[in-house]
């Protein structure tokens, strides 16, 4: 997933020359993406952007919000799927899995479209039956 910044949005629209205008007005991507459509339009108007450029920037920010929402939904779905598989594992063996510190294999980082980084720890589980073997 691509890390989204105000600079990357402006570059994708060939409007990078306006970056200093945003900086001078203390506007960044995080602030803009959290504004309602009306407040976003007002902020872009207040700094003096022409109508067409305001529309293109607002549309691109809206697209990034949608991509971020989809990424969060996908992560939630994966988490639920993993929980379901662990639950199924527990019921099939009729035993609770044991987690040992030595079973932690590695940490993985995943980044959503908003650039937020999540760290996941992959773990393997041993049941009491497996432990005896």
C-alpha cells in the first residue's frame, strides 16, 4: 500500500507548485483528510486555490479516504478469519493451544493507504498432544 502525503497528492495532480501554499497555511494531509467536504472546500478556497484545482485535490483526498477504509476493512476481515481459524483449531483438538515464547517466529509490518504502520507478530501454537511428540 502506498503512503499518502499531501506532497504525493499534489505531485500526482501536477500541482506540486502549490505545496508551499499549504505549508504557509499550516495544512497537511492528516488535517485535510479529517475535514468534512464543506470544511475541506472552505479551507482550499481560503488559501486561494482556483475552483478546478480545489475539486481535483478534494477528489483525490476523498479517494484516499475510501482506500483507507477498504484497507481497514480488509485488515479487520483478516483478523476475524484468523480468530475463526484459531477457534476451529481449539475445538478440533478439544484442547487449548499453548503458546511458548520460543514459538514467536517474527514480526511483520504492514502499512495501510494512510501510511499508518501496524506490526503483527506471527506465532505458532502447540497443542498438548503436539508437545508430547
